[in-house]
């Protein structure tokens, strides 16, 4: 069951760079599954690019590239001093154990990943014992942050998504017609039932449409259907 609480949507605040943070170097460990042990190199022609992009080694490469873009921005433009260690941690427990074995020597301030649930559980337990903040970049499960004060979840869960959508409609589209389109899976149905009930609380019951807009739409439809001067009864 979802318990939804009315919250006003606030303007997003800009992150401020605190002067004292520029005086120290932060140690960050990124645990991303690159499966480097399974490949020595990748050299394909144009016809093989699509197939190569589906290989396991390429699945999280774009995340890594985006992460490095953020690092470049923070270090070059914002003055952040960063000591970054990238570890190839997959769903194989040997890679997890090897990574955990290296953490004592690094003593990181922040761990990002791993990406797979079982691997994350192992690293999270270590991070909790050592008082290290660990970021989960993939999971939408609310349970991952329950009783885990050291875990930060990037993706919003079901409650968060419904709150964000309903607040967006309330503040910007309360006079609009809202259509919900779904693939009608069981998971979608449960989510959309709650979303529909929530939206019914924030949208106006009646929506007024300007008559000129209706005529304009009918004329554009007539033109699209090549009906000449006649107006289709849209």
C-alpha cells in the first residue's frame, strides 16, 4: 500500500561549492561492471557495431563515460579535489570480494555501486560497518534505503514518482486533459491505479477549451485530410 502525503513542489536549489570542501581531497570508488576480464580488445567494423554494443562489456560503458564527464566538470570548473578509483565489479562474487579487500587500503569517503543487487548487499554491509556513504545508481526499490542511513538511492521509487508526477500536474497542468497510456502489465496496473487516484485529487474536474481552438483544430484536420474548404466534423 502506498501512503501519499501532500507536498508542494519546491524550486530546485543550485548546489553550492563550500570553501572548506576545496581544502581536502575526496576519495571516491566507482564500482562498475565492465567485464574487462572477458575481453582483451574490441575491434569491429561498421557492420558489427550494433552487435558489439550488446556485449556485456558495453552495457555500462555509457554510465562510466557520463560519470567521467561529471568528474571532469567538478574537478576542472568547480575546483573539486578528487582521488578516484574505478573497480570492475560484476555479479561475480570473486570480483566483489577482491574489491572489498582493496577498500581498507583506500579508505574511501564515498562508494558508487556496485550495480547488481547481491554485489551491492555485500559492499553495503562493509560500508555500513566503516561508516562510508554508498550510492546505488540503479535500484528503484524503497527497501534499499530502509534502516540503511549510509545508502543513497539515485532513482525514485514508486511513491516518489507518483508524488513528482502529481505535483507536476498540480502546479503546471491542473487545467489540462491528462491521458494515461500503459502497456497494461500487472506492475503498470498497480502503479497507474494509485497514480490515477492521486491525479484525480489535484486536477480540475472540468476543463474549458477555447472555441477558436476547437475550430482551428478542425480546420487543421480538414487540411491534413485534404478536404479543401470543407470542415470535417472532428
